[in-house]
């Protein structure tokens, strides 16, 4: 989805009133007009360049080291750039901030990016990474070039009215095996950003944090927690594909590999599937009571 550009001051006021966060942009320097913006990762102050044409966000290796970001795997990923092929490592990125806008964590690629970021000039501001299209999609970004302002909104803010309420599990399958007594499980989205995972056996119940991520235009439900184990989802860092159709909520997520309790899911389901050999679980929930009224979409542009 192309990033929108604000047309006038009235639109900027509407965006702020609707809950979007305004982030001030400024050129890197007099010789490099690219917009940069401040970021905070693990309490480290970083500077990112805005790149609406980048298919992904990237982090420089020295910034990843300063923020003590752990590698998910030892295998490097080859990525083609305008400067040729570079080798990058996938790392776990905690929740961070762009200006004052909070962004849910996830996975990010990092490597030696000084050439790509044009950090060779020591007389200019050093860049720690670039912000690419996925973050713009997740935040429904609008750039007001006239006032040099980036507006980002919280995807959870938009989705919460549809998620809010109690859902009872009516069907489930894990890697080809049907879930026994699925109605023993339920989900309660009551406090924004938190889901209560309920079970008839209190020992299997618990709470988890939730946020919404974007995967090529499709929403993902990110499930977190304070411990390694999360009830039902089994692991911190689970990323579940979800879909809400009327009073039905469908979830699909990867199971821990070989039964191990992994801190980060190594993959996200490409589609809703749970047949034997898929390594995925698929759960279907039914809303308890009435859902929120359907709202007419607001057309801004």
C-alpha cells in the first residue's frame, strides 16, 4: 500500500484527533535531504532514515550490538540491495518507539549497512537503520511533507473494537490431531492489549499481552508474556494469523518445534492450515453475546 501524503492542515488535525501520533521529521543534513527520525530501542537512542520504498526495515550491526539484540538463528540471509548482495542476520526486536509512537516488536534483519546508509562521511549524522514499508502499513502512515511530519496510528487501536469481548473455542486441530473438548478453552479480550486465556482447569489459565502486526497486508496477532510458557499458545513470541468473520474468530499459529519451548517462533503460518505435517494449530472461536455494531469506513482520501 503506498504511503499517503497529507493534503492540508485540516487533515493533519483530523489525524491527530483520530489518535495518530505525530513524529517530527528532518533532513539528515544539507547534502542529504532524506528524512530521519528518532527511535528508542532497549533504552538506546537511535536515528533511522525514512525509506518508503524499502520492502523491510533494517538495523545496522553496531546498533544491534548496542541494543543487545539476540540472533534468532546463526544462518545469514542474503538480501539484494542497490549496492549488491549483503548478508544479514535475523534478530529479535523488542517493542520500541519511533518518536513517541510505540511499535510492537518482532523480527528484524541486521548487518553491516554503513554503505547502504551512507555512513562513510564522518562529518554527518550517523544512521542506525532504516524504517521500511511494513511499519508504514502497520501504522497506516501519512506523511505531511509541508510540515515534515509523519503520522502513525496503532493497529491495535483500530482492531480492538472487533476483538473485544469473550470468545469460546468450538473447534481445534493441532498438526492433524483434533483438540479434545475445545470448549474448555476461551479467550477474554477485556483490558486493551491483554488477553485472558481461560480454561476449566485454573492451572492451565493465564494472561498474555497482545499486539497487531502486519504481514504483507494481512494482520498477525502477536502474543507475549513474562514467562516462556503462554497458555494455549505454548510459547512467548507466537505470531498467529487471525480472521474475524461475523461472530467467528479463527487463529492459526506455529507449534514449538519438536516439542521444545522456544522463546521465538521460527516461522509464521503462510495460510490457515493444521493438517498433519503442517506444524501448526488452528482454532476457531465463537463470540459470547453480541459483537460491536458494524461501523461505516471513514474515507480520508
